[in-house]
């Protein structure tokens, strides 16, 4: 296999199993991607501190600091996409990882080709979001503003610190504000997959994070609501509920 194009995306593979790391790196390199590896969180931090990483493939079960903990701390300073590797059937790990800001997950054992395709899909989505630039329309819903092109969102003027996948999910809900968006549509438009296996937990976890972020800026906790049998809906609030309350104000009960 020839030398990789120096302009190709650079992927950090973090796994403490040497054989697994080699398999993953080989699968990605056959797709023309560049790879760098790390066996534990501390080594991964050193690589990330050097910059130039376009995506992280991260195992949950690492010695010392777990992959979920690393993902959570990474999200405080970076929006680099993260694909989480979890053990088969470990639903709690997947939910925790997605809650920590992971963009996708894959359960072990998995096909190296499937992982390569997932990596390529996430990279395409990231590139498409960046290429949209200022041409993307600003989405407005009451006090909520979502600018997909700029990769930004705010509630009542206060910035929402959202990873790229969560921003896409919020933008998709804002496009249909007041109407339920089916689970399949969210999985297709946000994650680029038609498979619903594990998808319900993935969307539920992302919605939880969005609620927490917006609530921290004064938005109602039920701004995004689950509609039984239909999907998720971004509520269109009456005027009196659209803006953040000032310190000392008594929040009003939602209108019935």
C-alpha cells in the first residue's frame, strides 16, 4: 500500500488492544485515510494537543481514564468528531458515550469495512456542514437561533456549546418547529443511516444533552418533547415564554 495523501483526513485510533488497533488502522488506511494510534487516554491527549486530527475512533474500555471520560473532557475544548467503540450489548456504555458528546458508535465485534464506512460518513457530514458556510439559512424559533453554516446556536442571545452532531439534530428539529420529526427521519438526516438498531437510544441521549444545554441558558426543560409513536418535536412557545427570565423572576407555568 502506497503512502497516504498528506491532504487526507487524519484519524486518531485509541484502543489498548494492539491487534485491534492494527486492524482498525489498516481498514482506514485502505480507504486512503491517514492514521495515528494511542493505547490510553494520556497518549491520546498528547496527540490531540498537537492538532491536525480530523476524527477520533475511541474505545470505551481503556486502562485508567475511560473512553467516555476522555470524550467528555474533549468536548469541553473541541468539536472533533468521535466514533465510540463499545462492547456488544453494553447499552449503558453507548448511552453514556453519546451523552458525553460522541457522534456515533459501533459495537464489538464489528466489520472493519463498516467502521471505515462510518468514519467516511461522519467526515462527509462534517465537511458538508463546513462547506455550507454563510449560505445556510439562519433558523429562528422564538428565542432559539440555529446557524448551521456557522456551526452556532443560541438561546435568547446566550451561545449553546454544541458538538457538530447535536447542532445538526437541533437544526433538523428547528426546521420542523411545532411538528414531530420521525425517528427514521432524524437518523437519516442527522446520522446518515437508515438503520434503527440502537437508534432510539442514540437519539434519546442526544435530545437529553440538548435539553440540558438549553435549560442551562434558561430555556424550558420540555422545549424538545417526545411525541409518542411519532418522534421528537421542538415546541413553538407563546411570546411570554420565549425569553430567559431575569435573576429573581418567578418562572411562569407553561400555558396549557
